[in-house]
């Protein structure tokens, strides 16, 4: 039977949110406004998925021997 391992823990969510914030600041300082709008919408979508793990469960199947 394959085992399911839940990859993203609360600590990982904190790290991801911090990384997303850094990406947002990077986008603000380095890209033109229209590019930044696109980057910001992608970051918002990723943050939404990461902050609702019960709706979007991210699982990996462990290999069986």
C-alpha cells in the first residue's frame, strides 16, 4: 500500500509566505509596473493556495518496496 506523506507543514507555510513577500518586494523594485501587476497576481494565487491547505492538499506517494 502506498503511504501518503503530507509535505507542507505550518513551518513551511511561514517560510513560503516570507519568500513570497521577498519576491513581492523584489518585483516592486526591479520590474516595470505592468510586469509587477502580473507577478503580484501570480504571488496572490500561490499565497491563496498555501493559506488554504485543507482545500488543496499537497501529497506525495512514498515508493513501496
